[in-house]
C-alpha cells in the first residue's frame, strides 16, 4: 500500500513543480546541493513533497516526506497514470504538531511518537506505472529538520538493511499535498 501511495505522491508532486533546465556542474556536488545518495550513487533531488496523514493514536502526527529525482512524466488530469522512472527517498516521520514538520532530530524507531522516524526506504529505477524498482529499506538512522517554510532543511543519514548508507541533503520548499 505504501508503494501505491508513493506512486500517487510522485504523480501529485510532479504536478506541483517546475523543472529547471539550467546546466549543472556535477563535478562540484556537495551535500548541500539537494542530493541523495543511494547505493553509492549521487542523485539530484528535483523536488520534495510533504503529506500529512493526521493524528496517531498516541497524539503524535504522521507526516511523510518524499525526496524525488527527475524522470517522471505525469498526466495532470490523471495523476494515477504517472509514467517514467526515477529515484526517491521516502520518510515516515512522527511529530508533535498537526501543522507540519517540527525542527529537530528524528530517530529511527518502529513506533509512532513525536520525533521518531517510523520507516524509511530508498528506491532507484522506480517505475511509476508498476511500482517496480530497486528498494532499499532503512533499519536505522536519523533525519534532522531545521528551518521552516521556504527554507526547510532536511538531512538524512540512514543505514539500509544491506548495510549501505542512504543519505540526503535538501534545502528549500516542501510541496504540501
């Protein structure tokens, strides 16, 4: 079900953003350049999306963040029919706020309580139509949130079930869906 949510989320997110066509100097990529690293490969983050799922049973609030690469094509009138391939990092975060992410460090735990990273996964070669791709499930790590509004900063430091690091650094506006 989360994979289906991710595909729909990608479709909605790409509907909300404009992609820049300026040239990039890939030789000077630094962690602050909106980059995710999955299986040792650095991938540019084109957009970040925030989706609220409401209050949990214990009074914390479920907020999901998706960091998305380029490569997806969307039909605006039918976002469920998104096509294309790309990479993503999905983070399920619990906060103490109904209005959005709260700055702080979210630690990995399989529980929904404030300032917890409930689950996380990275994917490469994700086919938006079928949900097929290479998935890397995180088993530990942290997500640090600083800033607010148009200057939200997200630092991701995870370890996948295969022992490899999954990292990301994003600074900018989170598109709210």
